[in-house]
């Protein structure tokens, strides 16, 4: 009886471990990167709106088509004028998405993308920033110097390269110069 008892419990443990391993393998995160292009006439706000719509549709599609996926990490890159930068990144689990399928709750927006993609939309400039006028006041140029006040540039002299320099190198005293030293 003891032998049968051990075999039954061994089978139960083996089946339990297989089921646990199988469910662990099924739980997975899908990482996706999508590139969207921005036309020259779009604004940054339109690019973000398109990226949000694309992300929401892709997340819905992935969760509907793949029941094994438990979490999705989606990065949307924007491309404009040969620059490619991340616009947003969404990471959401299946449970969170089923409870609240709003994309902006799970999304990180990259604010520098607007500047890196060179959007010239000035509608979001705060009032605290000083407005710079388009034309600066003109400062008169200084008067042109007269011919009397022009500096005279030194002219090169025609010297032979073999000529000795005018200054001599310093001479250090030796035994021959000192009469008090007597050699034996």
C-alpha cells in the first residue's frame, strides 16, 4: 500500500509541475515597434493622435488574436525629414486593458519628439516666455576708419637665410677664461 501511495503522489507532483511550467510558458510579453511617417503638412498634435489610434487598435488586435499574450509593450516611432524618434510607448497587461481600455492611461509620451522632428507649431508656447520681435532695432555701424588711422602692417624684409642672426647666444665661462685657475 505504501508503494502505491508513493506512485500516486509522484504522478500528482509530476502533473502539477507540468501544468505550472506550461502556464509559465504561455504567459508572455509581446514587444512591438511601429514606425509612422509624418507628412510635411501635419502638426505634432496630429502625429500624436495618429500614434494613439494606431496603438489602441494594435493592442486590441493583439489581445484578441493571441490569448497567450499577457502583456504588450508597444513603441511608436515618428519619422519626419529623415529623423526617427520615439513618440509614445505603451505597456499594458491584459487584465489592465480589460478593466480600462484607454490608451493614455498606459502611455508614456516623449515630449522632445516635437523638437527632434522639427515641428514648428508655436501654439503651445506659454505666456510666461517673452515674445521676441521679428525685427531687431538697428544699431548704426561704426564709421569707416580714415586712411590716417589705419595700422601699418609690417612688411617682410629681404634677408638671406644664410646670414647670421644679430644676437649672439650667451657665453658661459670656462676654465680658459678664469686666470685664477691653474692647471698642474
